[in-house]
C-alpha cells in the first residue's frame, strides 16, 4: 500500500499517507522492505538525501529483490561518481531482474563510450556475469558510439574475454550501415587476420563462418533457390524458371581495375541460362557482368574484369542465377573464386 501511495505521480496528500503507512509497517515488521524503500523515496523527494540513503541501505540489506531499491542505489552511486559501485549494482539488478535489461542496457551502452567507465566495465565483463553475452550482443548493434564499442570489443578480446561471433559480425554490419566503412574494415581485419581490403576473401570457401558479416560469403536461400557453403565449395541449385542471387560478399575495394578468376563444376545450361557474376555499388549500380561458361569448357574456369570508380566506396560481389528452361533447373558448384587487383 505504501508503495502505491508513493508512486512518482502521487499527490502530496498521498505521499503523506504513504509515509504513515510505511512507518506503521516497519514498526509491525522490521523486515518490510517495501516500507523502507517508500520512506527512502519520500525522503529523497524532500531533498533529504542522507536520510534516503539510510532507508535504502536498510532496504538493500534486507533484500536484493526490491526493484525500487536496486534502481535507487544505482542512481545514487552514479551521483557520487562511484563507477565500480554502479556496475556492481547493475550486476545484482540484472541477475535478479533479467527483464530490466531493456532499461539498463541502453544506459550502460551509452556510458561505455566514456574511457573510465569502459575500463571498469571490461573488468566486470571479465568476471563473466550472467548478462555478459546478452549485453555484448546488444551493444554491438545499439551503441550510440560504435567506434567506442569496437574499442571495447578489442580490449575484451585482449584480456581474454570471448566476444561471441554473432556480436562481432553485428558490429561490423552496424558500422557499415552507419557509413563508417573505414572503422568497419579496421574492426573486421582484427577478427579476420588474413583479410586484405584490396581483394575478396576466402577464395576456396574454407572459412566455416557460422555467423557471417556482410564482408563474408553469404549463401542466399530465397525464392526456391538453395545454396550452401561447406567442405571447401559452394553448392547451389535453382528449380526451372527461377533465378536470383545465390551468393554474395561485401567489398570495400579502392577504385581501380580488378580481375575475377574462378572455377566451377557441374554447370550444364543453355547460354541464356548460365549464371553470372556482377559487382554492384551500394546504390544498386552494376559495374558489369561476367558470365560463367558450362563447366566442361576450359575445365570450368572463368575470368573477367570489373572497374571500380572512386564514387563507389562499397560494393557487393554477387553470383546470380538466370532462369533455366531445363526440367531439372540449374545446379552446380564453385570450388574457387577470387577478385583481385589487375596486375
């Protein structure tokens, strides 16, 4: 009852009544956590911070399961600039009230841009709290300062905290979506150590990446198309009369001339139904098409050139299926493909 009467929108009369109810409750039961918290709220609203702190300290000692108390001690620690205490209270609150992450994660994500707070946060995450992975995933896609999040993730990995692959690729994609292409590549290069910005990656499909970013190979399974990356090859199929993208990989190539080279097996189609490679700018502009021959020709090898202009800083390399009139549709495999600077 006292908690209801001391709610934020309570009138002065209701607060006075809540005070009386809470005092009576504490006299009758010294473990009445809600009553102690109510007296703390009212004291705080009167500007009696030290009195409020005493009541909330008592409530906190009695139980960690009163949400008003948990949120107040967090706010109080913030006001006193005690970062370690704030994060300790965050930890307790998130353990007891996991659904409160909707309120606390945005605040913590924003605060993590502060180097002093980030340093203490890293120590807390190093201790593996139960909310660690979910917060890391949240901040990867929702941080107001993605560059700071990249710094956070890099430091976590340096001290031995495993950052989930899903969070790392989410951060890369968030940076790309925000137009932070250099930052996206710089972070991507820390998780794909062999990556070279001047060329495509994983030419023989051996990466085995479960959670790919836009800069990794992504098999497309839409509209009846089937595609998979496994065992060092890309396998694809499309039913009769169905076409569309089969495979893609984002690129951040500098302007220049690039050569596509690769080899297929199992492709046997009429010329009009052969798949092709294209390179598209982020605005959808195509920089050309390179058709693939049937696999019996030239041992399945294919080659061609793309010219990347300066006004196309991000591109997508795509393998596209064309509709086939064959009853069996289209099928085949790519065993290698690379896009490299023209020598």
